[in-house]
């Protein structure tokens, strides 16, 4: 019997009991759908993580206020700050050959208002180097004046100038160029908008990086918060290979500046973006592995279902097998027919699973706000896996059918 005849016979046998065929394929469907959704979610999560770290700067080294013994990985860090502006200057001077820039940074929650409305936001104070270290870009508008970053001279003079993030700009100046406009804060300060910032999107913690007013660090300290210390130090290493060296040297410099003796806890700690990236990738890999394990279990359960149904089918069609063998069918013909049926069952489940998995992946991407990615490789892998499951779990029933004695089959009632 040639392949086309075997295929046609197998389809006719499966279509004779559509409900049983559908239920048998269900386990394969669930497993393949999980594989497709898992692979797509993995790509989407990785893309979002890459974008987040790209917006922060992959070679960024950050000093946080507070002790790791009390604040862990930065949650609940000392809002008052541990760093002085002199700490930042020491790092800038002593690590000049290793870094592209260093800035001290603090922030203060406030409410910004204009004649047309108001919105809660955060004032971020830093030196002009923050725009280089954090890779901020000026947002340009088709009409009106062009924006710019503030200067060292404006930091020294405590100038009341600001750059405005996209989120707060859209709230206070919808469909307008905010450059040259005035923004008043809750503390009674009036800031002249000298530039608008390109969007950076969400941070790693889910916060909106575009909901901010960027002002000179001296202005924040003297006119807004009244705090004399800074919350963060940020430096960008010249290369990925130098990040750990910069981290170590920054720690040494600030320890010495803070008179921290050997064995004492620092009132700060330093982390690199590579460390956070590694943690995020580990979490993603662990989650993907868990989903993959669930998918494998579903595929095994689905395969066992295919085997059970095929064994039942062999028993039900024993007389048919005997008749076919009596009129000249060989054992290999019977083996091929039942193996083809098992493979078709698995492929049906696989194709439905690919469709449902793609839909589930799209829903996950929409909810999680990351890229929807379905690669041809994942679809091919899913189809090949479903066919392999059908062949593996269908072989035993097919083999059993091919070894039946034709005479005993004809006697079977």
C-alpha cells in the first residue's frame, strides 16, 4: 500500500469518530500551546529586559544610599541620602580614565502646575552629566524653540530651569512645545522649561521614567528639598569589562571619604547594571523552565492518551485487520496505517495548539506590555514535537496491530 492510500485510509478511520479524535488530540493541543506561549513570552520578556537596561545604560554603576543589611537590594533605601557632592567629585576625578561621566542624584515628589492644569510628578536633581550617563536625548518639536540641557554654570548659580519628561509634558502641555513655558511646583518655585526629553518608557520596577522634571542638583537641594545629601551616585564605565573595576574603586573611594573602617558597614552600597541584568535573566530562565516542564508533562499525558485510544482502536478493529490481511495486506501496511493515524492525531493537536498558543502569547504580550514574537523556529519545533509524540506513543499500538494473527482476527467477535 502506498503512502497516499495509507494516509487516506487513516483519515477515514479518524473521521469515523470525530469526538474521540478531538478529545484524544486535546492533551497534545495543551502541551503545544504551552510551548508556543512559553517561547514567545521568553522572547518578549528578554526584549523588554534588554530595552529597560538599554535605556538605563548597560555599563552603569550605581551607588545607593543605605546599608545592604537593612535595605537589601535597594528597597527602602535611605530617602535622606548618604552621599555628598564631594563624593561625586572624588569619583569623577580619580576614575576619570575609567568612566565616561559621574553624577550625583536626588529626587523629591512634588506637584507641577501651569495655568491650564496640574499633575503629581517628581523633581530629579542632578549635574549635566546625568544626560550623558543616562543617555537622555532632547525631544524636538516641529514648531517653536529647540530645547537644550542645562549647564554647569546653571548648576553653580542654582538656576530655576528644568527639562520636562514626556509624560508630564503631555499632561501639562498637550500637543504643544513646552520649551520656554513656565512650570510652578508645590514648593512655590517657578521653573523655566529649557527642554523636553525623549521617552524612556518604564523602568525595571515598572515606574514611569518619563514622569519627571529634571533640574540642577543645587537647585533641588537649596530651593526644593532642603536636603544636603544625595540619594544616588551614577557612573558609566567606559566598557563592559571595566564595570566591576569601577564598582570596586568607587566603593573604596566613598568608604575612605566616609571614614568607614575595616569591618564596619558602609552607609551605602554599589551595584552594576550587569548584576541586575543577570538576576532578571535568571528569573526569566527559571520561569521559562517551569513553563517548559509543564508543557512536557502535558505532552506526555497527551501522548499516553494517544496510545490508549490507539490500543482501543486496535481492539475494536481486530476483525477489520483480519479481513485486510486476508486479502493481501502485509504487516508493514497495518503498521503504517495505525502509525499514520497516531501521527495525524498528534499533528491535529499540534496545529490547534500552535493557533491557541499564538493567541495566548498575543494576550500575554498585550497584558505584560512587551513585544509579541512568534519565530518560525518555534512553530517548526512545535510541529515536529507533535509528530514525534504521535510516532513515539503510536508505535506500540501500531506494532501490536501488525503482529495480530489474521485467522484469530477473523474469529474475533
